[in-house]
């Protein structure tokens, strides 16, 4: 009598055939196991081992060639490789363990942990669509780090749908914020939004008019830690919801996640009476840019323009010459401050470009002043009294949010959007958030280095290969740049790793 006997080892299902033969003397049956290998699909009888590749086995028919053309369960190990890209995935795995992201991410979806980790690595390492994840996986160390990962299109969609579930999202952020922000610490935050072009039909897709640009999009809001530059939280809104209406909801959600906010730096899109009153009520200090069409800004230009342009109000910040004048002003019944500023670098560029056009259009010189008077000027309002030396670094730190958006768009795979439901869309944003956090954290290791960044470190480390043998990996020799990267990150590349890989 023969049976297929499945068993689990290191969270991976294997199987063997056990044949029982009863001895003529009436003794105990003798079992002769035949190793089938890794289970691809038990019901269809699909298995994989190093000797035979992917094959089909049933008790009735024995060993057969697998018809993989029609199988929707084609495993990522179909073309197992004996030389793999080693360095980039090894770098990410060791770094994620050092920072606590390894445990945090895997515990987010325990039943999908291998698939989740593989996709986080894929989002960081590659810029191709999710359809190419299987091809990357076959040739990467990730196939051995995460042997139970299922990255086929259908399986990755299931992962995204589960990851986008609201209960999963809340649980993740509760644990993530505890990891990132020390207990009882009051945090300074930066808030901004960006549009994600999207033609997929679900409730979050809407026509947006943002700064005069019309597009069909979803609005993504990031809350970033002003001190570390790492994103703390995200929210997604329909494209037709303006930024002004989203601030209070974001602050309330952060409160429910037990994040204590002491200070917020906001873009002009969040500057409104309701929002400023809400910030005063929550006792959150704030600094925000005043929109250029507000009466308060226009009046301050008329009254203080010449003073701001004087030598006494001039300061240097990061090679830029900035004029700053602090003015006490009531803000909707509360004590506040207006800082009228002029950016000389920007003003000079704008005047230069305007003058070229004025000559070309033969605009009378008597009319030039009405155009150039406000060039380079901007105004900030705040609940706190700041010296110019404090104000300028605090205001320009808002560029950190723009850098986070730049990473999500150019380095961690957020665009183009290819999901087809709101659930998978949210899962995709979650996956991008995880990849972005780890990428930015890795990039901070190279801060101040003249050449190295997270991006070129990953590219360089991908050149480090390993050879796969039956019971171990042999890692090739590291080049000078690779050794420098590992030293900066604080990891060591082994010469040999036993299989299956055990994680500490």
C-alpha cells in the first residue's frame, strides 16, 4: 500500500511516498520512503525537487511530466537556479533584523510572512511591475530566504487584499509607532500630500484640481517625523478632497494611535481658520506658509516690504540669502506671529526671467513694479515666537516630506498604480510604505558619504553572487566597495551558509 505523506519543515511543506510491505512472517510492515520534494499543490500532485525540477506524481499514475502551461499554480521554483543574486537581498535581510523591521513586517501577516517580505525586498530592489516579481525571485537569494513565498499574480493580489484590510493596517501602525517613537515622547511632525495618477474605477479615484492642475487621481497624505525624516503614517483620500479638510482627521487618527504631537509644520494647502483653531485647541504648535492671495499677506507686503529688503533683516541659510521680518499678529483670537520673508535667490531669478519677457513684449517700464514687487516674497504664520536662525531651518525641513514622496515614486515602486480594487490598492500603498521606511532608514547609514546612497549600495551589492549546492551556499569574494558598504551598515558577509537558511 502506498500513500503520499506531507510534512512541514521550516514553514515549508515537503512530501514523500511511503510504501508499506507486510513481511510473510507476520512482522511489522516495512516502509520504504521515496522523497518527492517541495509541495507545489498537493491536490494537483505537483512537486519540485532539485533532480527532477517541477513534476506531477499520483499514486495511480506515478511520475509524470507536469503540464505547467495550464496550471494556475506554477511555482516560482520552476526554473531553479544554481547561481543567485546574493548581496542585495542579504543586505536587506540583515539590515531589517538590526532595525527591528524583520519581526515587525513578518508579524503583520503571519500566514503570508514569506510573501510579504519577498515583496518588500522586490519593491526596494526592482522598479518593474509586480508581474516580474516571479522572474526576480527565481534568481535571487530571496527564494531561499522566503521559500514559502507565492508571488504569482493571483497570489500577490491575495496578499495585497489582506494587507489592505483596515484591521491589519491599524495593528501594523500601533506596533510600528511603538518601534519608531520612544514612549512618552512628544513628536514634531510634517504633513503634506501628493496626487497619484489613477484611472482605476473605485471610490478613491476622482478628478482633482490641485494648484490649477486637473487630473484623475488618488490623494496620498504622509505624516513624517520632523526629527528622523521617517514617515510615521499615511492616509488615502479621494482626489477631489482638498488638503484643508484632511488635517483634523489625520490628527484625530494619530491621537487614536497614541502618537503625541507637539509641533506641526504644514504646507500652505492646510492653512485655514478651522485648521489653525484645531491646532490651538489641541495645543499643537505650528508653522505654516500663508497662501499668497490672503489679505494678511498682501497687507504685510505693503506695510513692511522695504524693511524686509533692508540689510538689517538679511540672513544666510544653506547658501541662500533670506530676508526675515517677525510681526506680532492675532490669529483668530489667539496670539500668533507672522514672518514676512524674501528669498533673494528666487527673487533675482524671477525678476531676471520677467525682465527678459518684458523687453520681448515691449511692456512699459512704468508697469514693471506691479509685477515685480511681490516676487520672491512669502509669509509664514506660527503659534510660537521664533528667531530667524530658528525659523528658517524649521520651515525648510518641510522639504523632507518631498524627499519621502520622491523615494516612494522613484525608488519603491508606488507608480504606476496597477491594482483593480480599493482593497488591493490600500495593500499596495502599505507595501510601498514598508519598503519606503526601510529604504530611508538604510539611506541614513550613508548620510555624509560622498558617493554611497541606499540606491547605489543595493545596485553594487546585487553584483555579489552565491553558488547553490545541496546543503549550503558558497558566497563569492566581495569587492572593495561591497566591503565598505557592509562596514557602514554594520553587517558581515559569510563565506558559507547552510541550507535551509535558519534565521536568528
